[in-house]
C-alpha cells in the first residue's frame, strides 16, 4: 500500500512559513503578501486565519512558550535536583537546535508586539524559569536566590543566542556542546569565591 502524504492544515502552514520568514528577515521586513505567497495563498487569504501579522507573531511566541513550559514541568519532576537540571538543559538545548527558527522569533521579534502582550509573555517566561531556579538552588547553596535567578537567565540567554546564526558544526555536536556549556555555566563554582569578579589572580610564590 502506498502511503499518502497528509496535507498540513492551512493555519499550521501559515505559522510554519511565518516562523521561517520572521527568523530570516525580521518581523518588520515581512509582509502579509510574503507569508501568503510562501503558503500558496493570496495575502488577503491569510486574514481568514489570523487577524493581523502581529496575531501571527503572537501565536508563534505563545507556541514557543507553551512547548517549553510543558516540557519544563515534566523535566523538573525528577526527585534528584541534578537529574532535573540536566533534563531542563536537555529540553532547552533540543529546542534551540531543533526549533531554532521558532526560538529566534520568540527571543528577538516579540518586541514588535503590543506592550500588554509582551507583559503576558514575560509572565510566562518567568513561569518557565521558575522550575530552573527551584532545581538549581539546592545545587548552588553558595548563591543567593537572586544570584540563582541571574545564573538561570544568563544561561538561557546564552542558549537562545544560538538562534541568531548558523552554527558551523552539525546538530549532534552542537547539542553536546551547548549542553556542556550550559551545565558548566550553572554548576561550576569559582575557585576562590572571595576574589572579586575581574580581579587579577596573583601566581603562587611556590613557598
């Protein structure tokens, strides 16, 4: 029996092509006609599925956070904090590599949305970061809660930045490298926590 290809629903296709175009050219440089043409319909036909180009962008940002939030709840369910943290890192790394266009749109283009929409997205982003903070805190007793929050946000920003360029390594190697870098950023303690950041360490006299 010959398998037949299941057609992608039109709304889903519009989201896919909009993510590709927004990631490649930026929200403001993409028109409704561009999105319609990429989906095989007229520009005005897009409005049968989305009220505006901004509605498309909002749907993409909402999708990114929904996928991450659902994954985070499952990843953080490990009883062992280290395993939970590794699962969270694996989740975000997989998203950064496998869904880099959607990640790029969420990370870079949400500034084009109305302020009330951005506020709602920021609330969801904080909700996504919460399980990260909860599993990292017992592993980094040397950090205050505010410092844990900074470590989590900085690590996620590092991972999100990979959506801005085409990595010169294959996806498997990229996943392994990002995982290693993220865990190092979150877990490696300074050799001398009393030394201010940026201070020059004097070499041992050897005596």
